[in-house]
């Protein structure tokens, strides 16, 4: 997946990413392996990938 590209939820999940519930952040969070993917809603059921970080950084 590429940063700043738009994806539907089906595309995101078909790439093996698992959605994680999160509070107080206006984003959808998905994980796969040791990475955390942050998506923002850009309308019409599309989400833009805006950052990817290491899982250890996210859960600290």
C-alpha cells in the first residue's frame, strides 16, 4: 500500500490488514505484522493512508 493513496475498506481488508478499535482519534487504524496503518476518511467510503509506524511505537 502506498502513502497518500485512497482505498475502500474492502481493499484495505483484502490486503490482510486487521482493523483495531480506537478512541479519541479521528482515523481508522489497521495492523499487520509489526506495522500500524492510519487511514483518514476522505468521503464516499474512501480512506487515505497517511502514515505507517512500528507497532511498538503505537502501543507505548
